[in-house]
C-alpha cells in the first residue's frame, strides 16, 4: 500500500529556522500501523517514561482505536521479546502473540536511542517526529525543560493531526474530528519544531459566583451545571483535553494577578493616610469597595510596609516572581493628593476617571497614571530586590495606566503584562499596537494579557476576528512577545469558538495565516459544506468589523434580516452536507448561536429604546413574550447544547438589564412555564387537564 504524504505543506520561510531537516530512511515497504481494522503496531515507551510520554502514549493508542477500531497495545520497551535492530533500522520484536510490523515510540527510550533519535538539542516544548526503518519516534525534551515539559505529547497530537487527519474544533465529542481509517500506513516523517512563544496560556472559565447567580436566574443548580458541563466536555468518557490537544501551556514562571486586596483590612485603622485621597477630601474607603482599595502611591511609609509584606511572602514561598499590580475595579478613584499628582506628567495621554463620592457620580479628565505607577513599582522593586535578589516583578499595563510612561524608566526586573487590544474598536486597536511597540522598547519581558476573548461574554453575541488576531499575534511575536495570558475561554463555542480555535493554532505557530486556519477548520469539520460554512463565518467577521469601525453596540447589527441571511447560509450548508449526520449536527450547533442572537438583540433593542421613550403597553406585552421565549430558549440550549453558549454566564452578564422592566428570570414565571417543547410551545404541567 502506498504511504500517505509524509507531512503537511512546505512550511513558510519564517519558521524554517525552527525546523531541522535531516535525511531519513523511507519506511519499510507495505509498513502499516493499522491494516483492515487490525493493529499492526505497538506503542512503545521507556520502562519509566516521562509524564508527557506516558500521557502521549495513552492518547495515541486511544485515538488510533477511535479512528480505526483497532486496539493498539502500549508496552514498555523492556516488555518486548526477542528485540533486534538491524543495520537499516528495522526493528523486530514480539509482544505476546503479536509480532508487530511497525513501532510507535513515544518519548525518549533506549530503543529510540538505538535508532539514533533522542531529545538532544530540544528546547522547552519542542518536539521531534522521525521515521527510522519500520519505527516512528515521537518525543520531546519533556521533564528536562520544566518550563514546558510536554514535548512528547505535542508530538503525538501533531502525528494525529497531520497523519490521521484529526482535529479538535471545540471541546466534546461533536467538536472532535475523527476520520475513519481501516488502514493507516507508517508515514515518512522528519520534523523538529520549537514553539516560538514560551507561555501559551489561555484561561479556561470555570463555575464561580457569577455562574451561580446565572444558574439561579435560570432556575438551575450548581450541582446540575457541574455534572452537565463535565459530561459535555467528555471528562468521564475518555475524550482528550481540548487545551492539551491544542498544545497550550508552557510557563515563564511569572506570577501575575492583582495585589493588595488585604491592604484596607490590615492597615486602614492605624494608617488611614496610606489610602487614596478622594475628590471629596476623604480617605475613608469603607463604602467604596475596600477589598479593591486604592492606595496613596507616593507615600514612602506605605511602600516600606508593602515591601516588607512582599519580602516575607517571597522568603516563605521561595518563589522567584511576584505581582506588584494594583487592585482592579472598585468604586474608589485613584489618589488625588498633591504628591501623587506630581508623579503624573502633564504631557501624558489624557484619561477619564469617575468620582463616586459625588452624587450623581461625575467624570473628570486627567493625565494618564502610568508614570505614577512606574515610580511606585520601581520603589517597591528596589527595596525588595535588596533583600531577595533576582526576583521578577509582574506589573500590568492596564486601564488608566496602559499608555507607556512619559518620564519614568522601568526597573530592569519589571515584567510587563500588557492588557491591551480590543476588537470592539479599530481606533483602540491601532492605539494598542502603537503602545505595544513602545512598551517592547522599554521591557525585556513582555506578556500579552488581553480581554479580547470576553467580546461576547455578557450577551453571547457572535463574533469572528481571526484575521485581526493573526495580524496582531504575528506582529507582537516579532516585537518582544514572550508569552500570553488570555482571559478567558467563556464556552460560547457556537458563537465565538472559531476565534478560540484560531488563537490556539496561532499560539503554537504565530506565522500561520488566518485564511489557512479558516479553510482547515471548515474543511475538517464540515466536509462538503465547507465553503458554505466559510461564507457564514466571513459574514460574521464582516459584521464584527463593522461594529469596530463604526463604534456600534455589538448586538445592533443582528437584525431579523441579517439573522435570516445567516440562517440561509447555514441552510445551504445543511443541503450540502450529503447526509453526513455529524456535519449536520455541527451546522445545527452553529445555528443555535444565531437563533439566540436574534431574540437577544431584539430584547436589548427594546431596553435601549426604552431609555429614549417610554414604551406603550403593546410594546411591553411583546417584550414580555420575547423574554419568556428567550428564557425558555436559554434553558433548552443549556440542556441540549451546553457548550453552544454558556447560558448561566449570559444570565449573569446581560439579563440584569431587564429587571427595571419587571423581569427577573425564573422568579418572573411559574415553574410550569419554564420550558418549551421542540416547536417553542410552553409545556403544560404534568397534572394539567388535556386540551379540548
């Protein structure tokens, strides 16, 4: 049998330095891994494999069975009997009654070394895939590079994708693309690849207090959510982890996050002067979110106290980094004392703050606070480093201190997490790209920590911004990017899943092109309907771009006519699916996002219009009917497609808007009107008399 192509397309020139091309022997004639549904190979590990090799071997065997039905044994090399390796690299051995024709070696081992393949020279997260004779070696440096110890698992995923054609579009069985292979030949591979981005972190949203509030709105329980979500992602069904499959991970060893959350409780009674002077002349923050208290950053005594706290923290934990970033949010504004304001250069970018001590709250303009923050961070870093040398200090370029400093220079041990770039505004995006370049010129450690995955967090609005994302990630990777920390995967997979998938692919290889990723996503997941689905995504991307260019409310473009157009594109895709049940289900999955977007846009349009003009009774009745239908749809999608949109997240994020109109979810309806049947009709209670 002719072997399939040994690898994907010729890599772009930009990543050729990352690939090591070595002459490799072609696989033995008629060397199959699987033949007619029967295993002709074994998966081999060292007697004591690395954790990554152990995980990779298990993943490899389970997925080979998934795509072929063949049960492939995983064995330690010491369990192979009559093992020989000929001069041409052909391996011969027995395992019980099986005399394998081919061998899949995962991780470093003595057998791999005999074939001339090792992890020598591999950096963190790197992988090597090499065919020698009738064996394919899949390995990484693993535990030798603790900053990213999963190279062997990365190699296995690469094999499953590039040779077996698997993809993982979104979590769960429906998102796992598993082409059927009755026969799978041993490929001729020779690949060494090192991920360019050391830390490829994308946060995975989990149930929290906000989700619990959303569940209560929907009349649901946390226990039900936990069970339903675990089942949806296949946690107990042997499905791979989506994030691990996408080769996310790696670590720079930098501890981020907001600090000083305990400062008010710890210090306010003895040292009220350490807290931010408010515009009303008070430093009392007890009614202004004290758990997110603002500090008087020019106060040297405060800096000394905080430094002592941080020194003790470092000595206790042994950590090599800590965060100096200020608290986020809260109702207190930043300190307006004379000493703090002297730290703000008048020529700095203008920003707007809110004074919540005024009634009603008032906004006022002032200079950006970045120089103030850098001065504060520098003083802390100098003091702490004097006692705990070689510590890295994590700070955020964020909020009203996102613009680069005008006057202050960064302490050399400051690692900057840049919380910038939004695809809701082209103007803001352009400014963020300029800011990145300026920060990159100042800092030797720059991490991208954006909130752009939160685009549809609250409303569940569809979005596609993969072309902008690819442009930005490639630009940042070329200009100082060491790692990422994206907040967060919100599990709106029907409306934003393509963005998250594209992000994962770009983090592994930032030279990838958006069109290439989109084509592969549609071709892999939607087969004969690929072009129609691609048109669907490109139309949503055009809408997303329209919002960013014109500053529109994100839901505004999703009018009935636009939603009808999007449904027509999916109707075309469904007609092209050719009876493929899985493709049809994936198209229906996407359709659920548009179904929700249309009614969500309509109810939010009512709320926006009501601000301008009081609605009449007829409009209120239509609104209440829409809210009841939307509530029932939210419960239906939560039950039937919990990964399409995170309904508890949306219930928390956007449905509070409607309380002013007397609507509060489950509290607004009798329980017998909580759910609808498949045609949208309210299901009568079990004891209701039959209709006449």
